[in-house]
C-alpha cells in the first residue's frame, strides 16, 4: 500500500512497476524436516543483501515481503546493495546448540551457489546472531575459500565490525535527532522518551538517548514495564536485566502494566519490539509527540491507533504500520519517521563490515559511528526535501526516494 502510494506519486508505467515489485529469484529447500527460503528481490544497485531468520512461522510470503523492503531500505540509505531475505521454518528453542550449527551448515551447503561476497550477503535477523554468522562464514569458506565478506554481523574477533551491535539503536537516535531539528522541536535533551521493547535495539536506543541528555521515562519488555517520571537509569537497568532479573522488578522505577506503556505521556514513542502493537484501537490514545518504530511491525490497522497521544513516531521496525493505522496517525498530526529509514543503521554498518572485509582492514569504532552519523543525516535530508517539495508524508517521501534510486539503476543498466 505504502509503496503503491509512492509509485502513484511518480506516475511510473505498469511495465516498470512490475519490474520493481517482482523478485529476481526465489529459492526453497528442505533441510531434513525444515523448510528454508531465500528470496532475492532486486540487485540493480549492488549485491543482494538481507537477513536470515529462524522462526517457526517463517513462510515464503513473509520472506518475499521482507526481501522487497530491503531493496527500498538500502536504496533510501544510499548503500550499494539490493534486497534479499531468508529464513528457516524452525523453532530454535527446541534445538540444541549443536543441532542449530548442523542446521546452519546444511543451509549453507544448499544455497552456496547463489550467495557470495559479490552475489548475496546474508546477515543476522530474528533468532540468529553472530554465532550463526560465524558458522555460516566457516562453512562457506570450506567450499569457496576464505570469504569473510559472505555474511555480515559476525563476531568482532572473527572479521566483524566494531559498532555493529549498537548500530540500529544508534541509527534510530540519529534519525530522531534530525527529525527534531527539521521540525524545530529542539534537541534530544529537551524531550522525554518511551520505549516499547528492551532488546538489542530498544536497550541501545535508550542508553544512547540518555547519553545525549534525553529522559527515558518508561520502558517495557515481553513480561512487564517500568516507569520513572524523572527518568530511568538506563545503564543500571541494563545491568539489572543482564543479570537475569525481571525488568519490572528494577528498583529505579515503578512497575506498570505493560499494556499501558504505549499511553504514557511523552514526546517521542519508540516501538522497538514485536509487530502490531499500535493499531486503530490505541493510536488515538498515544500521548507522545513523535513515534520512532524500532520494532518489527509494531503498528497494525485494527484496534489501537486512534488512542495514541504522541507527536512523533520513529519506526525502527520493519513494516510496522498498516495503511489504516498510518491514516489515523496522519489525522492526529503525529509525525511518523518511516521504518525503511529509521532502522537503517543496522544495514549501514553491515555495509561497513563488508567493506572492511574486502579491504581486510578493521576500522576503529569512532570511525564507524561517524560514518553512520553521516549516512543517517544525508538520508534524512534527502527524504525531508522530497517531503517538503511534494507535500507528502515522510513515509511516502522515503519510498519515492528509494524508487527513484532503484529506477535510475534499472534504466541505466537496461531494464528491458
């Protein structure tokens, strides 16, 4: 729906629209009793790029949608990659570490001929991480020779990049900073933040926001939520959670029902957990000025969108807002920072890792963070310019920018 809105804005012919929307290649394999998929959507701007997830609900439609999203995300971030996605239909909690390793290596054996540092570069996604990427790199290298650039998100000591772990959360903060500047809303230090989700993205975003002087007044995870009107001590909270203690039992705040977190008064709401948490029932109740969606699909159309009372939404998730939910946010005047930009920090630093692998030279963390800042800033300014010139929402502006980049590459390469 969002992509169609941008295509209508650009008035592309049907033939070109079909080219941009149709995957380049789809592959399905059977690994013993597990189905695996790899969808390569578009590589007009560079090698296919996209994560690899292990989840019991993975199916081809899901992977196909996410592969398309990666095409637009890399384009809007001006990274020379295309879009791909992969997944295995498995509940990793039911497998031992050894079984997960065997599964990963079997997957590499099945798809090794369609991936590679100059062809298709997987990365971590849901329920996969540096451990799985290390196995992937090792198995691929057995067949193709030393190839650290075949995947990103590897351990830092095994050709990974410094700054990668915090990249998505840090990029979300840079995105929020630029949005506040552009809307003349002040600096991060002038605002309060509520973060739904305290995993990798949410925890890093919270810590970096407080380092910039922002006040994080409430956070939640899958089991509970906590608030402190004077601001939570995020480093202490992260240490508390890392010790295996329930988030809601943290002594630096008061526990609240996790369902009420979205309605806490704040300037910026950052959904950074599961999808579908903002729908037509609650969007009108949000009490924030901005929403920064850092989660995977936090916003749905049906039930809660009208209850949101925020001013800004920053989408750090992938595909978080449905058209109906987005329409309610537009009616309420809530500015939405779109997902294909907001959570682009992760794929940006993945690109940096790939470049370092090709150079066989590791950058220091400050250098990585400076380059990430520049990428996030430049991308925002391009989106904002389209937003002002065409008088369209930021989401549509981001898709317009992405479509322009991919279309230019397709035409120059000869899409006929």
